[in-house]
């Protein structure tokens, strides 16, 4: 097995935008594939996530849904969202496994101002280093999937790390391991894309003509992909139809940052040249 | 030079407020630049490290916002442009190139200072309002926050660039000006050259 924990990108360094790919031969990228049609809503994956990552259990209360928690939090990195949708008079659970998608182009990493607080490894996993996090929450703003969660006590941000310690040891993430229906698969990204095609073919045959794979191009593809039975109803799964890692204001911001450097130099040089040309106004000389 | 040749230009309160506005803005610039440019991230060390800089920055911003409101309300009365000011703006090139004989006489503040006041005032509002959003991002939509980041940077950039010109004119280009903000006094000769109409009023 090759070193899949080599750094590919690091926040607030040149590698954030120029990944360190040229150094290495083709290290495999890994991906999770979540087949929503096979999910029975048991939440075993949520429990496995809490257990493996040793995350404190939050007391929960019934809020009129089968969903365990209302939202993700700094110590709930995985939440099965039980979206209740009516289709042709029937109630459907359009369950979404809500956790970090580990984008190929991570908006969180691009937005982060703290060097090394967010890294992407060659295997595709995007991980937060809380020891380098400054708590600005720009990653929360930069994430098109609303995943990172800020912890007020430690003033740092947390999210799913794809069980990086397990992956490094050649194991699958805990949620994959525990899933009783094999709704979650784990392997190289190429294998998972091929598997997704097979699954979609099967779904098509069973009448789900709109079945599709969710691997959005706006973020360069993801390392957690979904097989979506009702591919024409992404909204109902609370999956953004067109997520992007570089929204227009952020593109504008990077342009302004470059312009500011130019204008700053222009102002300094300009005032210096003005001084050399016109000098000081000494009041005595004007009487 | 005898003491009779001095005029009081800024009161103690005005000088303190100006000092707080300027000092807090520079502190904001130092920490803000660290968040904007990875190559300047080391500047956070001046605030006690990245997390400390992130905590301090909005509080310094609060000091800036409050002192800016004080400064705006202290000076706003004198900052409306009159007809002479528009003529002054027409001759701004002569002012910048030392042709002081061709510049229409200015009052307590010349038109350039007045425009500077209004532009910095508007930028400060944008600066503080967007800063408030970024202070507590968990309460707002990420689309709004991205726009806030853009505007926060743009307004700082405008204010920072104007600051360079402001400091250059007040210290290097026109000696005797900065003193008005330090001990509050300027010489009569300085006033007669730079603010003739104000000088006349003071001499009545």
C-alpha cells in the first residue's frame, strides 16, 4: 500500500491551489459510496461513528421525526437526515447520510486563513487540524454542504475525518464496517464509480428511471458519493443541485487581494515619487 | 517662534478620539492582513497567536466602531461642502503640485479633507457592519457571509489606501499639520497658507 497520508493540499499555503501532485505517481484515491436505496434507516452508522471517534453522546429529544438529532454538531459528525417527502400520495423517507463529502476541490480548505489547519491527503480525505485552527469559521462559510461545526468551548471547528486512522491502517471507515445492509461501500474512487454504474443499472431495471450518482462537478467530485434513486429530486434529499467550491464572492475576493497588493505598492511608490518631485510645503516659503 | 503665533486647532477630546480611531484601525489592519494573506499570517504573533488574533480582532473593531461614531459626530457639522469647496476640488491638482497661489482659500477643513471624511465614514459603516456578520457567522447564511467577506476586504482596502495618502499629506508633504493632532496647535503661518478662511475667522 502506498503512502496515502501524504499531503496533497494544505490551507493558506501555495499547495491549497497548486496541489502537490507532481511529486507522486498515481496514489489511489478512496471513496465511500452510499446507496440510499439500500438504507433501512437503522442509524447503526451514527453509533459506529460516535464509538470509533469517541465522541460524547448528546442528550436528544423527540422533535417529531425518526431522525436522532436535529442537526450536526462539533461532536456529531454523521447524521441520517430523515426527509419525509410525499410522492404520488405515498410517504417516502429520502434519507441522506449527512457528513463531510471530502470534496476534490474543498471549499473549506480554500477559505481557511490558518496555514495547515485544513489538509487534503493524496487519498482524497480532507481533515481538520484543530491545533492550527484559529476559530474564524471561514471554512463553515466556504463549505457548500454546510458540514463543519464550530465548538464554542474550544473555539475550533470539527467534522467527519473519514476515520483517517482506520484508513491509514488499511481498514474501511467505521460507518462502512457497521452498515448491516451494505448500503455503504468503500474502495478506490474508480471502483466506486464503476459500482455506482452497476447499481444505477439495477435501479433503472427496477423502475427508478431517474436514478443517478451524486458526485458534483462544481467541487471537482467528492470522496463520499451517493446513489440517489430519485435523481431528479436532489432537493428532497437535501443535496444541493449545483454546489461550488469557488462561489462568485470568493473569486472576487481573490481578485481584490491581488489588486490590493498592486494598489498598495502603487500608493507607496506614488507618494515617494510625489515627494521627490514636489517636496515639502514649507509655510515660510509662501509668505 | 513666540507663543502668540499659535492657534488651537483640535481639542483634547478630538485628539484622543482621532488617536483611538487611528490606533485601532492600524491594529485591525495588522490582524486583518494576517487573515487575508497567508504570507502575512506571522503578524498574528503580534496579537499573541492565531486564535488570540481571531478573538481580539472583533473587539478592536468594536473600539474602532465606537470611536469612529464619536469622531463622525464631532466633526460632521464642519464637513458639508460649500460652493468654495467645489472650486477647491477643481483646483486640487494645483494643491497637489504646490501651486498654492492658484488654490481657492479653504475653511477649517479643505474640500479634500471633507471628501476624505465622508468616504472614510461610509467605508467604516460597511467595514463595521460586515465585521459584525463575520464575528458571529453561525447566525447567518453562508452566501451572505461570502459577500460580507468580499465587502469587508474591499472597504478595508479602500480605507487602508486612503490612510497612506492621509498620513503622507499630514506628516511628510505638509509639515506642521500633524502637530494639530498631537498637541492640538498649529502656527498662524501654517493656517494662513492651508486654511486661510479659518485663519481669518480665528483672527477676528
